[in-house]
C-alpha cells in the first residue's frame, strides 16, 4: 500500500479573498461528440486588483488543445493538477482556450456527461472546471453566450441558458443553435442539454403583463406524464408574485427531465435540469408523495431564480444563503397549496430523524460551515433544512410583514450581486428594526440545543411560571457553545372551554422565566408550538396530560408532538425492560387509541399522524449508545399493540372508503393515507391479507397499489407479498421509475436471505450501477431503511454496503458519499456491531484512489 498519499486539504471560510479579475463576457462553442467534445472559450478579462500578475483558472481532467491571448498563441502559464496559473501582465485582454474531454466516460455526472443518448451538464458546485478552464467560484459573474454544434438527427434539441439567438444547419448532418443570457451569472448556473425529447409547451403571463414561454422536455413517449409539472410551475410563478412580488425575468423558462442525475434538480438560469423522478407523474405510475415532490421541487428550483440566481452566494460557505431561504420559500408554498400541518410534520420529521443525527455525528457543521474538503458533501440536511428553520425563526421574530420588508430590502441592495449570509441578516434587521445580533450565532454554531422546561402554577396568585434553560452539547466540530436567541412560541389552552391565548417568548439567556398572569386552573400550556425553534425539549409529561394536549390544544403540531412523546416513552419502556412492561404499555396504547378514535378528529391527515409511531432514527437520537436490534424490536412491539388496538377502527375505515376517481387534492390524499395506514395495521394485527390483495387487484392508482404491497410485507404474509411483487414487476418492467419502487420494496424487506435478494436485484435486467436512482433504490434503501438486516449481528449487512461503496468510489463519488452516511455512526453502537462497522469503514478508508468525498466523511468518522 502507498502510504505517501497526501490527504486532501480543507478550505476555510476565513481564507476568502476576492478574485481580483472581472470576466466581462464568456463566449463558448461546444462541438459535441460522445467520446470527444471540444470546447472553445473566449473570455474578456479585466484586471481589478492591479497588484496581481497571475490569473488562476480552475480546470480538471481537461486536455488543453490551445491557449491564446489577444489572438496570439501564449505560453507563459503553468499547468497544475487543479488548473492554470497564467502570467498576466495585461490590464485587460481577450483569452481564448480550447479544451477537449470525453463525456461518455464521465460517470460522476458532474461537468458535461453523456448518458442515455443525451448530453447534459451539472456544474454546481464545482463542476464547470471539468468543462473548461475558468474561475470556478460563485463570486465571478459574467454575461454568457453559447453556441452548440451537434448531430442534427441524434440531438434535435440543443439547449442552453437565456434566449435563443440563432440556429442553422451544417454539412455532415450537423446543426447549431446559439443562446444568450443577459443576466450576469456565475459558472455554476451554466447549463447545456442536447438530445431528443417530447416537448410540452405552455405559457404564463406575469403580473406586469409579460408573456413567458414555458417548455418542458421529457423522454420520448412520456409527454402524458408532464402536465402536473407544468401546472406546478405556473402555480409557483403566481405564488412568488403574490407572496413576494417577484416576477420571472426571461422570455422563456425551460425544464428538462433526465434519467441520470445525482440529486433532485438544478436551478440553472432559464434551463432547470431535473431528475425525471421529480417531473413525471400520472396517477397510474406516481404516488401521492411523488405528486407532492414534483410540485415542491418545481417550486424550489423556480424560487431559486430570485433567491440564488439574481442574488447568489459570495462563496460556497454561504450555501445556506440560497438553499435555506429557498427551502423555506418552497415550504411556505407547499403549505399554501395543501395542508399546513401535514407539511409541518413532514419538515419536523426530517429535522428530528436526519438533521439532529447529522449534528450529533462526525459530520456536524453549522448552517454556514467554516471548513470544507469536498463541497458536494455540504449539500446537507443541516444547510438545507436547518437553514430553512433558521429563516423560519427570523420570520417568526419579524412577523410576515417585517419579513416581506426584509426581503424587499435584500433585493434592493443585492440584486445582481454575490453576497453573504450576514448581508441577508443585515437586510432583515435594517428593514424591520428587530435586533438580530445574538440571533446571528445560529449561522456559526452547530449542534442541537436542548431546552429544559419546568412549570409551576400558583393557585392563589393565578400565575404560571415556566422556567426555561438552554444548553447546546459539544459537537464533533466545535466544543464551546454560546447561548442562542430562541423564539419560544407558546399557547395557553383550556381543557373545558374554548378559551386560549398565545405568544412568543425570546429566550436569550442561559436561563429565564416566562410568566403568565391570570391563568385558570384548568388551563395548560404548550411550548414551541408549530416547532418554533429547531431544538430538543426536555420536560416530564404524564401520559394523561399528553392525551389532554392531543385532544384540546389548538396548535396541531403540539397535538402531534404530544403523541410522539408518549409513543417514544412507551417504546423506551419496552426497550429498557422488555418482559415487565409489555402489559402496561399495551394498556396505555389502548387508552390513547380509544381517546383518539373516539374524538371525532375531522382532519384525517392529522389523525394519520397521531396514529403513527416516531421514526427509528428519531428514537436512536434520544440515546448516546444503542442496542439497535432491541430498539427496533421494541418499536415493532408497540406497532403491534397499536395495530391490535386499532382493529375495529381499521376495519371500519377500510370498508367505508370506496375508491373514487383519482384526484391529487389535499382531502383525497388524506383519505388514501388513512386507508393505507389502516390497511397496514389491519394486516399486521389480523395476519389476513384478503383486503390488501383486493386493493392491489382493484387499484387504479399507484398510491393504492403500493399501499397494498407494503401492507402485505409482514412476516406472516410474506408469500403473498412475493406473489404480488412478481405481478408488479411484470406489469412495470419497462418503466424504470416505477421499477425503482419495486427495487426499494424488496431491498427494505426484513428477511434473513436478504443478501441473496440483493444479488437478484442488482443482476436484474433494468438495474444499472451507473444510474443513481437505481443505486439509491437498491443499496440506499437497504443501508438507510432495512434496520434489522443492515445491522445483522454477523456484520454481513455492513460488509455488503461497504463493498458497494468501494465500487461506487470510482464510478460516482457523490452518490458513494451519500450512501456511506449510515456507516459513519459506528461509535453509537453497542457490542460487536461497533467493531464490525468500524472495520468496514477502515476497509473503505484503505481504498486506492479514495475520492475526496469519501475521504472527508470516513476520516472524520474514524477520528472521532
Ligand atoms: N442547487 C440544487 C438545488 O438545491 C442542488 C443540486 C442539484 C446539486 N444538483 C447538484 C448540488 C449536484 C450539488 C451537486 O436545487
Ligand atoms: Zn436549492
């Protein structure tokens, strides 16, 4: 083994320096060939910092064909592993660089790649350096013109950013198209797509009366599945006008759906590229969840046009400037389009199940990280989802009106600029007059704060005194923590009458008291309503008082949260004393179910949530170390109790709800969800599969088909599950997006011969190791969601995942580094599992040519 390999080094926020040169314009010509693409780049460069005499251009994996300055071959440059250092004595000059590379061999799906007969780019965060030598950093903004030359027959559509400025045919069956984008942009927003598609067109008239052409490009034959995406786009455009006064700015908005894509979607100016999974939807092939995701991701990318593109990031440490804010905006949009509470619960689940885990593990970082080895590793739940929670807290502190003023000022000050998170907070503070000085700590402090609550009620004075204390435990990246400014939203509710009041308390010190006067004895209080801050709350609650909250609080989030707390407590009770506590737990579950099903809760979405257990990952986060299997079994046990207690209610729901015509509408979604949840419990409790089988056979939509299949995936009904899975595969064999659901159902099944199943899946005709969606469905589902088999005591689950990560390392490092996540927490495990997982991580660490992506995560995990 070669021990002399130098470790990749980290870049730091504190090292930021302006580039020193202006790129006044970029003019690119692409001659596209799958095996050899040539790029000619003409840059108009102007020196800003006159003391600099070297021009740095990033580049990676490029063959340099020629380099000219002012029309002359130029040789005063040095080529390094990461780019060019050009001696640059000029004040301004025209630079021309010709490079070539092989898009077909690019399996990383970063830069320009060729897959499924389509040329496609992905430049965020630092992929443009694989296309041409250029300052690959977000604070260098320029005006771009692009000309694309390719075979006319194979690639009838040649797309790039902005407006089309020309097209023509050439000899040898080729054609060309040229594009110009009038808005200055950094290179991470550049995009090019060339291929053959079905095109859906529509139009939208903005609030000021400008007509915008909308174009959606999908794989041939998939046009019938594009209308939901187009409708979602129009809703997003209208919502941003109504909510923030923000209008679209080009004459054309294009979205392309591609089958090979590392993430969900990308907001390239005027030319969004999407993973086809988040565009295509019809009732037969997509679930309600798919419909939801399409709508929210279309919105997310659209909203980036202002929060990300018009105002972009100064450097990648500021990623949350655009991502946290844009996630917050898409969350508000989704809330307005459907049910606030279902959305809020979904968001809180992501925080508690994934973000809290990230913050407690080796990759812990603030929403504005300070040190990065591989930027692709920082597109995280922390930057995105905790980032959105931080924006939400600003919204809570300023109110909707103050927040809108802050947004207006932010655009007034920074339109066309590359800025920092501090600039955003300053605009919010200046526009509203609200002091956000201490609040800024949320940007630089990692970790999940814990707030301890104790209540005292004085009958004589009618005062309710709530003592609040905060602390943030040390994290892997940061030992010292400061007190945060935490908005504590509260609601005083009444168990008998309908009286209630509410407010927001600013917890800024380590300890403080919230005192409420004139409180009646029958009143009670809930804190952190609507999850007003991303914190853990420590307080003691009895099952009885939790039931009161579930039934009488106005705030739906608090009602759900009370249920989560009780279920968690009961699961831990079994975990800690499996034999003694079962009867007690069973009767507590019976009592809860009786109350909830008797209470006539009209919001079926909320009822579903009240009858669902907390996720395994949320439970894991509640303890420092873990016997995974014991916890998993405790949760399964409580699920069985819940299923039994719900027998009558479930039967009623299943029989009551007749399937009507499919509509994707809030109320219909909730009905299907409740029915499918009850079907799960029904099969679990009765071990009868007749209802599920019937639903599977009669289903007219994917939500009901999948609901039936997953209900049959129990130990007692495994043969039925398998039989119907065979039928499902026969029906959908040609449709990979649907087949991914089948892959995932198999990979997540708790069966002792699972590794044999995994081998069958990966040798399936439609499986392709180069496609991230396939890999995530099979290997990802197993590693993240098949708890008992991934953690099998003999270590075979860990070994299987490690084998795949090692193989992926050289194919697609970004995907490899995502799938490694469940392996990073070996320290949390008890007994032999801990050593077995650590050993597999050490194997990964020893992989020759280990990518920066995996190196960063694995070395942090092993060092912890
Ligand atoms: N900016 C994209 C978004 O949030 C994220 C993204 C898409 C991305 N593809 C990527 C990030 C590839 C890193 C690498 O919408
Ligand atoms: Zn985004």
